[in-house]
């Protein structure tokens, strides 16, 4: 599978800066996925589960609100926070906790 450079930043600094095969974030109308060669775009991101696949390994996250930009091969995600989760179910639980604290 083709890879693309992904950089994820929070106000505390960089979280991810590597080549990945795919990215999934939560947008206003549901999940939004990015693969290599995706058309250029900018999208709002809402607090919710996210998934990063790199070297065949899946890492789950909870991402805060922010923006996603795809420009050429580069993908940049700017979010309020990014917390690792052990699984999709754990990411959903962490999302509920994050939304309750807002």
C-alpha cells in the first residue's frame, strides 16, 4: 500500500511525524479517511476516535477539534489534543470522557 507523510500537531507540540498508509478522523458528518493520492482539501475535525495505520500497524487515538489539510502528498492534522487509545472501543470511551469535560 502507498504511504504519505503525516504530521499531527497539538498546542503542546508534534504528536506524529512519519509516513503512514491511512488516516481516519471524525468530521462533522462522520468519519473521514485519507489514503495516499487523496485530492487536496481542508476539513474541520470534531472530537472523536481516529486511526493511524503505519507499516501495517494500527494505532487508535482520540483527537480533539481542529483542522485537517491534504495538500499534495502532505497531510497535516492540527488538533486541540491527541490521546492514544488501546482499541476503537477504548477510543470511544475516551471520547465520551473528553466531551463530558468540555
